[in-house]
C-alpha cells in the first residue's frame, strides 16, 4: 500500500511539473506582444528591446522557468505592469 501511495505522489508531482511547463510556455510564446502592450503600439523597436532586457526576457528560458516556478511555489504571482501592483493584491 505504501508503494502505491509513493508512486501516486511521484506521478502527481510529475504531472504538476508538466502542466506548469506548458503554462509557462503558453505565456512565453510571444514576448514581443507583451512589450507592445506595455509600451504602446507607437513604441520603437529599441524601446521594446530595452524593456524586454530590463525585465529579464533575454535570459535563457530554463532560468526564467525555474525563477517563475520558484515564485509560484512561494505564492508570488508577479507584478502587474498595467495596474503597477502585485498580482496577488488584485
């Protein structure tokens, strides 16, 4: 019975990791549109690139994923660039 429970817990952890990876990838598909939404449609390409760099979008994907996962596990869902507050407050 103990082996069954351990196997189920391991499967649950693996499933949660796969789901979190899929969620991360869906949110990261088009980072350019994030910069356009934040800076406006009339922003220049240089302004967008500088904003993306300042917000860590040029780090390798695996580093961004593990930082994102760490923040999610700690209950920090990030900072809203629209409302200028923590997302957890909204």
